[in-house]
C-alpha cells in the first residue's frame, strides 16, 4: 500500500518534469502532453482518494532520522502504526485530516525508538521489586539498604537483591556472609553481584541450602571457602549460585505479570521500544503473549533460547523451532539462540589465551567443549537461526569467531549475522574478523564504566597489555564490524542515555578519569545512536522495518528533553524522555505521570 503510493507520487512528478521536453520535440508531443496531463490529473485524483490522512503527525521537531539519505527533518506522519512520510512541517501538514492527532514536539529532538540488544527482561523486571544495591560503596551501605528493605518488607521471607560490586570488599574482591549475619535478620538473604556471575548468601541461606565445609563444587561453579577454617564464606561463583537460588520461592503467574508490566513501563520511560532478550525470557513466551493479546505489550521483544552446555540436543532443537514457528510478529519473535561459552573477568571465569595477571595459576576456561560448541553453532546456523554467543575473554572471543567462520564455510551461508556478546578483551588479530566474517559486536557501553571495579579489579586481573584493548568499540567499527549496543539489564541500568554518554566519553558521571579511560575506543555520538537504533535493528535482522525514521518503517520514536548533538557530552545521561511512541501509539508520556 505505502510502496504503491510512493510509486504514484514519483510517477506524477516525472511526468511534470518531462513536459517541456515533450512539447519541443514533435507534434505528437502535444498529444503526449495531453495524455500526460490527463494521467497526471487522474493520478493526483487517485492519490487523493487513496491517500488517506495520517493518524498522527509529529510536527515542529528536530528529527534525527538515522537515515543517511535524509538525516534531519522537522515532521513525521504516521498511519496504521507505520511511518508514511518524513519531511518539513508544510509537507507533512498536507497529510493532516479532521481526525489526525497532532503532536507538537515543541522544537525538541525526535529520534528512532531505542533498542536494547542485550537484556534479561523478566529478571530485571522482578529486580525492580527487590533490594537495589547498585551504587553501594561499601558493606555498610549494603547493610543500610538491607535494613531499610527489611523494614519495608516485614515477615520471615527471603530478602533478595542485586547490584553489589567486587571492589568494595578489599583485596579479596569477594563478599563475606559476616556482613549479612551482622544484620541479625533471621531471614535468608541472597544477593546477586552486579554482573550476575557471583552471588552472596548469609548463614541462614547457606544452612537452608545445606552448604557446608565439604559440599562439592558443581560443574562450572565454585563455593568459596575460608582458606583457614574451610567454612563457606557465602560467596558463590557461577553455577554454584544455583545451590541457593533454587530454594528461592518462584514468583507466581500474577506476580510475574505485575513485574513485567512494571518492567515494560520502565523500559518505555527510558525510550526503549524493543529489546533483545539474552536469557531468562524464553520460558515466559506465553506470558509475553498474554500481555500482547491484552494490548499491554508496548515493547517489542526478540527472545533467545538459552542453550546450556554440554551439547545441542534434539529436545533443544524442537523447542527452538517451535518458538520460531509460533512467534513471528512485529511484537514477539523467536528464532535466536544464546550460548554462553565463558564467565567474567572479575571472578577469573572468563576464558583467556594467557594466564590472568593477578593469578597466573589460571586462564579461566570455556564452559563448552570447543568441538561441541562448534558443532552446535554449525547446526543452528544451517537452520537459519541467529546466534548470540556470550564471550568475554580473548580465548572465548576467538573460539566464537572460529565457530562462526566454520559454520559459514560448511553451510555456505551468508548474512546470518551471528553475534558475539560483550567482547571485553580481544587480541589485535581478531579485531578485523568481525567485519570480515559479518559477525556483529553486541556490546554494552556501561560495562566499561571506569569505576574502581573496572580500573582496579577488572584491569588488575587482565594486566596492562590486555587492558589496553578493553571494550575496543571504535577499533571493531573502524575495521568494518557492526556495533550493536545494549545494557545487559539488570547487570547495569537499562537507561540508554547513560550508555550513550559512556560510549562517547569513557568517563564516570563525575567525569573520571580525566580525558576518559582508553579514550581511543570512544565512538562518535552518531555512531553510538546508530548502535542503539539502526545498528541494533540490523543486529536483530529487523533493519528493513525498524531502526530509523523513514517511510515504510514501524512508527517507533522518542521525543526527548534535550538535543544531545548540541550539548556537552557529559550531560547526555541527564536526557529525559518526553514521549515514547511504539507502533504509532504513545506508550509513555512524561507529563502524564
Ligand atoms: Zn547478559
């Protein structure tokens, strides 16, 4: 429909332009002219009847489209959930009919809706109702937050929280149960670290889980013990966290729905119009579908199946294929598989090519046997599925690149857009492979946030040489790689404006360190915006329908409080969303609060 209308407009225009030439050329030209005029008139008439007015017009905006052919505009017309025209106010006003809703952008910046390419949505949504430890500077801060939380949520149930960081625990960089036991809560406490890879329990929770001196470590996990007494310290790495987390009562159906409603609202409030789920949501497809049917899903969801080691089983394939077939629309879709082949640098579980600098006894290790991972990648790629691989250590990044290269070779596939998630360390020779192999670099700017955790723990663990290639966004982009940005919420906030500021400054909100940490890897603001919009859409195979403000695409847009292109980059994080529009519908409005 839309395409046809645009053809018609162009057709009419071409005839008008050709008229003088026809007149000069021959007597037949007169006839041709008449025919041309008639066809033009009838085309225009046809245009009037088929060209319905817009449902919504956004006028008086500074529209940054992320469309290279028309980077800036003033107004946008929307019909049936899609953008039908982008132009100046006078052009777009022609599409105004009696029933058209006009949104005056008041001269503010209008951008495509933001996409978060790496999120754990249900988990994040549930965390909105738990103790938030983000920003706590020391164990005393944590104790204060937990005391307040316990007072607000009385009873004897679990106290759950997330967001503590490693740096606050001194030289060991790991939490200890004593800080929680001191609270004398007589309730089990279970707190997940900001990166989700290490957890922290009090004695009550450890007892309930039956964890003692002699409890064996599970595969791909470790219970941390006191070197002197052998007692568990309350810190648990990777899969060991499950020993406790499995005891936490599961939220009910209605609790999950309530959490998701709050999560969706929070995402829309921050300007997100789509997210790519990297784990924890596949099992909840039906729940998201329920919200969609009730017209409550105002955030588009692309949801990955989380494939656990040791191998790809027929049962996994059935589940993946079933979801791909069942969920195909613009709101909710499957057809993507997440694999996690290593851990994180802070706890030495990221797989490195060379030993850790602070602990030369370990290089970390892959969670997958490389051959089984490679075989799984090849099989999934053959089926046309998209792949997300979590790889943080330089050895893990290389393993993922090798497996993707192999899959493209054996399957003779093109443009599958496999992704590597995180890429915290990388060897120089692997940087150009992203561009060469068409592998998307899905990175989360706020993971490089240069606070004490990053500068002391992270950089200390990998040492100066590897730290000199930390989160090498601009190098990957310069060598032809596609960047896609996200948050990894609830590892860090899902606020993309904070992510944008970090991407262009590599400084904390206080402006530290001066000049930025490894500033050579900053990207430009235009690059960063693209990585959250068109680049993100490309990274989800949706760039034909989303990611920029251009006719034919879904009407997903945001109007924001300040023009980020004209302000000091250290204030980008202060940007507030005024309106979020998804599929032509206003789903968040600041002043409607
Ligand atoms: Zn993640």
